[in-house]
């Protein structure tokens, strides 16, 4: 790749066609209307990605080989105590995914806000369930610490 363009168009088209799923199916504006509670998740080992289905239809995916960001966000959402709350939707799941990505890639240092102060890095029982208040503060804090963050 060179400045966002392929140096070898044939190679890039093979890569995109054979390895990467298209994202044209994603209705980004409609993600707010899809409650996470009613979704099914699946790791697609063959394509190395993480898929989210709503009513049997693929509605969102992300590439696990890029950092497991969506997988991590879905795991955090699954621990929310009030999982049926309005804010626990796929739009906010994607925002949380972006928070995880920005924190990891840019070393922002908000692990405690993402996972909770008691998380030992291994035992999922030590995660502190995410709340709307902590989610909002996490987004705000990342933007304060990294004005170039894309969340």
C-alpha cells in the first residue's frame, strides 16, 4: 500500500476479495436501534474476525487479527448488570471498541476506566461491570488525553 492506494492493484483486489469481508452491509445509523442483549456473537476462525448477528443477520464485524477490539468490547458489554438498558446498543459497542483500540494503539493509559480497577488481566471475574457513567467518562477522558483519537 502506498498513501492509501495499492501499488499492485491485482494483489490488493485478491487480498480484499479473499481475506477481508466487505462492510457495505453495515447500517451505521441503525446500530443505535439494535440492543446488544438480543445479539449473537461468533468468532470466525477462518476469516480471523468477530461477527455480531441480530435476528440471524450479520450486522457488524471486526478483524480479530487487528487487535480483538470488538471482541473485547463485546465481552465488556456482556458483563453490564443492566444489559437491557437503552445505551447498551451496537452503536455504543462500536464506540467502546474504538476506545479499546485507541487505548491499546496509543498507550493512552485508561485501562482502569475500561476494565475496572480490580481487573488482574486474566480472570474475567475481576472485571468491574461497565456503567453508563463510566462509559461516558471513558469517552471524554480519551478525547482529553489524545485529541487525535477517533472515537
